[in-house]
C-alpha cells in the first residue's frame, strides 16, 4: 500500500516521509502512519488510533502507539494538542493554527483561517524564547 501523506507532505510516500524526518520506517511506524494520514487532516487520540490499528489487524500495543505518536511529534510530522492534563490529541496538520474543543463530544476541530487575534504576550523570562502559542477555545451546546 502506498499511502500519501497529508498537509505539508502531500503526494509523498509514507516511507519517504519517515526517512526524511530521520525515522526508520519500521513496519509498525509505516502502518500507523498509513492509518494517521489516509484520512487527511485530523485530530486523533492515542486510544482512537490504537482502536483503528486493532480494527485494521495491525499488531501494536497502546504503549507503542503512544511512543510512535510522540516520535512523530518530535520529528515534526504531528502537532500535539493538549486539552487537559489528561487528554492529548495529535494533529496531522502541523502548521500554525488554533483549535476548538467540543466538550461532551471530546472532539477537536481547527479554528478556520486567521480566527484568533492575539494581543501582547506577557514578558518572557530571561534566557527563554516563545516556541509556539496554542489557543484552545472550549465549546458546549447552549443550555
């Protein structure tokens, strides 16, 4: 199977992208990358990716899924979106953007376009630099 990667790596083969990111394209990494990127840009938890892997008969443990997602993130192939201290999603769209989190559905969606304007950032401690600003807007149905 030759799955093409999503945004930022469109049209490239999974194994080529993994190699280009400095990752050895093991069978498990290739299988998980194919599952991740075959559906276009999306936000996924490790648990959901593990369920997809099991359904696709990919022999992989949940711990391996977590490790692989973190390796992909460190290599710049995914973007980590922390919602709460105990809930993390991985975004296949790695460009700068922000998110809505739909409470009750545990769903993350991109904020379209330039939908968030930031004022001034607080003074940065000496010796530090800003690497990224993440905005998560939490939503729920009106009561």
